[in-house]
């Protein structure tokens, strides 16, 4: 992935996170974009109640990752840091 392609995908990811954020905030949580590798692995930080919730991995994989991968096929997976 070129730098320009990566920048374009990163912006799409950030936009997707903005769409997801209100749902997380309803439960006292939040998500922060951290980075993305050239291989399409997005790294995020779960914040607030999402950071300590026992269902955080389910939220990450079935909620956040699913929505991002559906909207942005270039993303291979979403990982928590």
C-alpha cells in the first residue's frame, strides 16, 4: 500500500469510527484510532467503560471490526492496543 493509499484508507477508518462512536458513548465508552499498518491492520484503543468491560473483545470484533471491514475492504482486521 502506498503512502497515499494508506492516508486515504486511514481517513475512511477515522470516518467509520466517528459513525460507531455514538453507540459506544451511550454505554460510557469510546474508541480512539491509533495507527494502521501497510498490511491493513487497524489499531484502536478502547476507552471509558469499553476499556475495562468484560465484553470488550466482542465489541471490538463483532461491532467495530465488522463495521469497518464492511465499509472499507482494504482493512484486514482491527486490533486493540
